[in-house]
C-alpha cells in the first residue's frame, strides 16, 4: 500500500486523567502534534493518495474542537461541576478517554469519517500519531 502523511503541529489544549494517582490527574496542557497517514483504494487523477490542498476540513476540525480546548473524559467526576462553575473558562470537549491514547482513537475515527466522506470512500486513514509536546507520542493504527 502507498501512503502519504500530513503533520498538524503545535495545537494547544488541556486534559487530565481523573483516575491517575499522580500529576496527570491535574488539568494541564500540551502543544499537541497530529501526524495523519492516509491510504487509498486507488490514486486520484493527479496520482495523489490525497491532495494536501484539499484537507482544510481536517485543520478546521482541529481548530473548532481541540485548539485551546480542555478535553474531559466522559466519566470525569469533576467535569459537570467545573463546567457549571466556570463556563467562561473552558472550551470543553468530551471524549471516552482523555489520555493521548484516547485522543488518538477519537481523532482517528473523526478524521477517517471526514476523509471517506470528502473522497467518496476512495481514501481513508491508516494511522494517526499524536505527540504530547516533544517527548511522548502514541500511535493508533486499527488492527
Ligand atoms: Zn498530559
């Protein structure tokens, strides 16, 4: 399979892991980088897997949902009270799990659906790498 990849660097947002016994339970932020790898059933008329110039909807999704947001896990017991008390301080975004692994799975699903819709199911996501700052990253690739 031939693939191509695009990088969306330095997107700041916060998160926390409510069950963590250490400092990851505290709300904290990272500059996140998303490296998206695309595959396709056949190349387009230009010989591209995807046309990088036609992916503005992915950048817009990140801007709308994650840029300067606070990502909460669905089961975070402090989420509702925090958002009720300080609605002006949060751009909340809720996903099943707020770890980097959870972010990778969630964004993979969202991006895969968008890419399939915009390409008539010709192209799709193969892998998503999510970097927390510059030291740690996770990679999600469906089995
Ligand atoms: Zn973190």
